C-alpha cells in the first residue's frame, strides 16, 4: 500500500481506468489491474477483447508541438517526428555512430576513406592550421602533407606545395524509396547538399565550406572530397541527408522554409508517412508501404498518432496511466514527477525510463574575472582572488555533496562526475583524480592555503596570497531559477557550510544569466561560482576550456568553433535555458582558465583522427590535466526521462541519441511483443 502523499496530491480526484486502450468492446478476456482511486491503489477486474490486445495504433504524447518539420530547424519535438519519417541516415547511439541507409560507415582502415597528397598553389582554397577555409597566399599557416599537428605547420611563401586531402566514399543500401514510391538515389543527397549550401537555408555551413566536391558515381555511391589540408575527425558523417528534389525542386530554398510540402507534410523513407497535421492537436501517420525494412515485418503498428498534450507533468502521467498515451516523451517534462514515476513503476503501473544523457551540470569557478571599473574583478578591484589557488578549487569540490544531490534531487538515477565525460564514454579516463565528499579533507586543504575557521563558522583569510587578512570565505553561487538547480544548489550550499564556506545563492532568469558579455554574469566573466550545463557527445569537448576560448576575446566568432556551435544548436532539445554562443564577444572558457599543458593535449587530440594513437592518448591526458586543475567542478549528468505503458517493448532511450524514437519501427506492446 502506498503511503506517498504525492500520489494523493496528483490523483486525488482522478479515477484511473485500465492500462489497456479505452476502446474496449464487450470483452472475452479478464485482466486484473491495479488502479489508483483518490491516492489509494485498488485491484479491479477489467474486461478486454482480442481487438484491444492486438492494437494497430501507437499514441505518442508530446509536451510540445513542433514549430516545423523542415530539417534545418532544430527542436526536440521535431526530432521525435523526424524519426518516424526519416530513418537515419546515420544514427548516433552509445557514444558512437551507426549506418542506417548506408551499407556501412566509411573508414580509413577499410579503404573507403583515404588521405591523398595533392598539390596546392597560390589562390587555391585550402584549410589553414586551424582547419578553417582560406585562400592560399603569403603568410597563411598550413599543415603540409603528412603533418597532423600545429607543431609541424609551416607558413606559405609562394609556389606549389603538397597538402593532404580526404576522399570518402559512401554507398547507400539497395531498395530505398520515398514514401510516394519514387526511388531514393544519390542525386537526392546531392540536392540535400545544395540546399545546405544555399545562403537562404537556415543551415550550418561548416561542412559545406570545407567540401571541395560532393559527387555521385552511380545511383547508390557518392564521394565526398574535402578541401586540401582539412582532415576531418568525423569524416564518416559527411553524407548529406537526402531531400526529395522531385517535390521540393519547385521551390527556392527560402520558399521551402514555409512550404507545406517541406515544413508540415515532408516526404520520407522511414517507417511511417504523414497523413495529416491538425494544428494544436496531433500529427497522424500510417505505415509507409515503401519502407526499406518492410520485409522484416516492420513497423509493427499500422498507424502512429503524435498528440500535443502540453507540459503539465501531472496530467501527462495520468494520460499514460489511463491509456490515452502509450508514451509520454521527454518534452512532456516529467522531471518533477520522478519520485511518483518510480513508485508507479514499482507497482507495475507504468514504465519510467531514466537515462543519463549528454548534458552535464557543472559549477564554474571564476578563476580570472574580467577587470571592470565597478571593482568586481581581481585586478584593480575589491573582489578577492578566491579561486586562483587550485587547492581552494579542490577543497570546494570536495565540500559540495554532489552525491547527496544525485540521491535526493535526482532520486538516485544519475551519477557524480569526475570529468567532463561520463564513465560510459569510450574515451573516459578512469584514472582521473576524483574528489568525493569529504569535509575533513576539504577543510585541511583550506587550512593549508590559509583559510582558517572563524568564530562564526565561516573561514577567514590568514596569509592567503592575494587576499587581505580577515576576508571571509563568502562568495556568490549563481545559477538559473530552474527548480532542479535550486534544489541542487541548496544541498551543496549546506554541505559547503560544513567546511566553513559561505555560498550565497542567487537564482537568475535564464536570459539574463546567459546574456552575452561583457554585461552578462557568466559570459561576461563577472561571477564567483556559477552552475549551468554543457553538452558532451562522441567527441570530447575539451576545447571549451582551451585558452583560445577565454571569454572576452572578441576575435573569436561562433563559426570558428564548430563543435561548440553545433552542440549549442542542439542544446534547446535538452535544456531550454542552455546558453547560445555569446556572439560578438566570443569564447566558451568563462572561468578564464589558461594551461599550456591542457591546451597542448586538447589541440593534439582534436588534430588527430579516430583510430590514431595520439587521438586516444591526448584525450585521456587532457582529462587528467583538467581533473588536476579543476577549472570547473563536474557535478552530475542530467537525465532524459520518458514514461510508457508497462507492457511496452522495443522502447530504448540512449545516452547520445537525440530522440528516444530512434527505433520507432521496432516499438510494440501487448501481444505484439511476443514476436
């Protein structure tokens, strides 16, 4: 019997029906179910028919309605629908990539990706030492053939030179067709490339600008050639999504943004095709008769309905319980119902899927604030140098009870981090220094620096370098006003107090907290300790903390930092409060951290290709240096959360897959699961 008051609060007036679909006719089968009546579970008998047990429609409830289905706009709600109409073309799961409509991902080892030495001359487009496209002219620093690091780069002074060029061959699987029956060929991928390149398309031009040619050799084979000097660590992803030129070709790139055929009813090659989009209500789909995996008996359902139910988490949990929704997705914002969902799962009422994703929370130390006339910063101001000594950063990290946050705020479903990579990542360094919660050890480090315990329980400076004696160890701890962050920082502030550290909590509206520098607190480097989230993924994001990225260097532009720009384009899918690139000021390194050793390791890793020894070695080394220096305190992984009916099968949330619908063709429930 539940004793949880939250159940009564959520369902006090709700009588929840059977977990089977509501459209039962006079039954032939009796099913015993547990239902909740005014917060109390009761066992009842429910009559269901064979028709109920063999459903033909899957109902997926979204907390948000997509703004558009045009592929150059990124939104998680759109991604949920894209997975039904576009299968792939390449999936991203378990910190890796998988071919879907390609026979395989090309690789240097297999020979379908090669590096050739080619000749370049003045006036040619090449990649400079940083991988940016430039016109070759006197003074350009580039990597000659055989060179894969900045150490062997040279300066161009005229004539012909030899540089490396990547050539990658992609082969599509047989039998691909659009859902209208038109064959899908490499010409559709070329059309997708041309749309991506069009100035009127709202698309990243990073890959296009580094492409020398993208040409088919037949209907199934296409070859990507990079500009000379550009060695792409993710070369195997340079297959451009096919787009239906036979339908979209009547429109310009600008017109396609609003055209119904591209924004609301796009063709696809996936398991389902769109029948109707009723604004504010739903998108209905039916099985694609031309699906290339139909011979496998996929998909299982004849129809799929995406219902737009809003972000009321209580109502969305109830909708799954009542059978109105088979799935409530990430956009349903079930996070604040975690405790309830776990209780319901234990009772067999629901399946709650908690997955630690690719968003990690961290607390950034204001190591080197920007100098301001208002006296905020270290240099020339009255803000104490709290965090310039690495021992203080280590002590603060040990005094933040991150495990208590995981256990209470995250209900034990997440994990404390020791690096900017999760332990599941294949490049995670298990030997990095860890900082478990330890008041005694943290206090000893603070004593060593000269922060001694004061009479009121807050430490004061006594011989701390750069800090006047008597200064209290009291600083601002800022984050957004998101409920989960407020709960987490309150737990950590209480544990910091046990070490004699006073953390003054303040919660900001996201738009103000992430405002561009120089005015914004985080990206203006005007903070003491600030908590927010970054994305990680297959390639470790060490370049967020290289000295070239220190916030305040206005020479940096978003387009110069492709990993960061790409990551932030996805951020709203996970965190509506995630920062945009601080355009006009540039940079991502808001702590002001500078380490030549870290720079060297990170840049060497990023200049290497997967499979090369230097790629793994330097990514491991960069994490080791990071964990020693602690420019930020890694906190915990954010969760991706969805709920399904209890007999759902085939539903697998993955850490790196953007959408949990990545294998929607394999979703099933009830007797469908028997197959």
